[in-house]
């Protein structure tokens, strides 16, 4: 969802020819990445513990996986 918002802003910048929107996209990205790192990840770690840590080891944070993740299979 976060990646889609930033991609939409970048798309608007390209379609509308407004380079200022690229700066806006960068600001949104920094804000979202900070929120994820310092709020969402610790909250999920507290809520789900070892299960979330295993998931984090198997699934990349900001890029899509090539193969689907299965809990019972190693990465």
C-alpha cells in the first residue's frame, strides 16, 4: 500500500510534468519508512513475537518476493 502511494505520486509527477512532486514523493517515502521502522515493526514484534521474526527473515521489507512465502519452508 505504501509503495503504491509513492508510485502514484511519482506517476503524477511524470504525467503532469511537475518535478516538485518528486520531492513530495521523497518526503512521503521518508515519512512512511520512518513510521514502519519505528512504530509498525516494534508493534508487530510485540504482538506476534517469534512468528513475526520468522516472517521478517523470510520476506523482504520493501521489495516484492519472487516466490511466495510459506511458513513451513525455509527461504
